[in-house]
C-alpha cells in the first residue's frame, strides 16, 4: 500500500522523543528516553535503570533490506482501542487518515520533527535512516521493525539484561554496515533529578 502522506523524520534525540511521547499522552515523569553513549559495559552502566526498551536508528541499505527480507485515555490508549482487531494495512490507513475526533499522530509527529537540534529535512527528502525498537517480553528480546513482517525474536533476555542484550544486537547491525550513522537511545525510568 503506497502512502501519499510524507512524514518528516524525527531526530534521534532524547529531548525530541520525550516531548513527542508527552504529546501522545505518556507520563514522562515515570519513563523517558535517555542517550546510550556507547555499547561497552562502562558506558552502558551510565544509562538510568530500569531500561524498558532500546531504540536504534540505523542506516537503511540494500544489504540491510535484503537481510530483513531473509529473516523476516491518552492517544495510545484511544488508538489501541480504536484499532484493535484491524489489519496492519487498516491500522496504517487509520494513522494517516484518522476519523473525525480520533487521535491524530501526525500533529504530534510534526511538532516533534521540528523540535530537534538540527534542521529537519523536507518530507520529500529520501532519508536512509530507520528506527527499530528492542524490547523484552516473556523472557525474550524482540526486535520491532515496521519494515518487517512481524516481531523478530533475538534470543533470551530479562529486564535486568535487556540493555546489554540489546547492545549486542546493535553491534551485529553495526558489524554488517559500512556506515557510522547509528544512534541508540533507551526508554528508562526517569531519573529523580528531572
């Protein structure tokens, strides 16, 4: 299903993503995005705990696409309720053309896209970067990538080892790429001083 709408990419920046989730109705005083400054143990130890999810922004290449094909009350509450039981195509259509009075993700997205440290690209620009989330569910590390047919299990994990296990997956992505355009964030408990 080809989309007529163009979305300005979001900057992989905790401040931008935190403002975005607040606009979507999440309470950032409980959980918020934090930078992951590196993938070695000393830098991972700097990330606030507990880690709920890891978000990676990585370069999309022909090789990464081929590998993916091979392996293959708030806004969120109202959206999940309204789209329960819908097909992925119908959910996508709902996001792009919400019914009157329905939550509109485009408005929150546009505000977040304009809020970064760098000037946002045009919605018509061809951007080769893509976000993927890594989350723990029932003792497994799941890769959530909208370009894939469904979630991809990346092996066992736990809430305590999620960050370390997700860092290993990120390192696999990096090892298969000749780009340095990677960024990693973590959704964590909001530090008490914020």
